[in-house]
């Protein structure tokens, strides 16, 4: 192996490298490297969304659950999800069918009668071939605007396997 070396300091460095017997992969990374190792980023809690939220898909959209900061901001008096469901049941059925979702069912605290003003309305729907996460988020957002309470819209696939069978058995049609 022949190397043509132009600077004496480079030649000395190469000689030290060859004598040490270390390989490129065994060397530790220099602290002066251009690309430092990535640091873990801590996720901050998502801020609550107010009634000024105009588009169901605008801004940073949490895919799991949207919550309203207060029902009073939405122009509706604060009420339990079960009361809101009783009042707006027909409109909610139309909303779900407009998005093309099938078999809307209620489960959770509303069904068992243990809901409070801070509870949410849990809806279970069957997805179609055209259903996307944006579809589910759109239904959630519009249902929250309609009812004035937090709403969660899920498909059976989103349910934890631990309690999926129990929820599917207990869920009642909307």
C-alpha cells in the first residue's frame, strides 16, 4: 500500500493510526462532530381547543381526542353528555351518516349512567372502505360543536383488546 502524503502532520497522524491497530468503527466519536447525537424531545400536553377552532383539519390536530375548553364558549349551557345525547340524538345520527360511518353505538359512562359534567360521550362506529382518520376527527369535531360536550369517536380496531369484547357486547345503538 502506497500513500502519497503532502503534509508532515498528516503523515504523522496516519502513522499513529496504523501503529495503534484500531479500526474506524472502533474509534469513539469526537465531541466536535458536525452532527451531534439526537436528543429526546419531551412532548408537552396539547392545549385545549376553543370554539374559535374553525376547521376540523386546521393546525395541529390530535388524532385521538379533541376537547372543548368549555361548553359555555360554544354557546351552550354546561350539561352532562347523556343530557346532550338525549337532546341532539337525531342530529347526531344524521351527522354520523353524512360522514359515511355505519352502526353508530354509545358505550362508556353515558351508557352506564355514571357520566358527569366532565365526562365525554364515547361513540363506536363501523368504518367503511373510504373511512380515514380525518373522517373520524371530522365527526368528533362536529359532534363536539353540536353537543357542547367532549366526544370520542372510535372503531373496534382502536379499542384495547383487554376490554374490546365487553365494549362490543354492551354498546347500544345511537
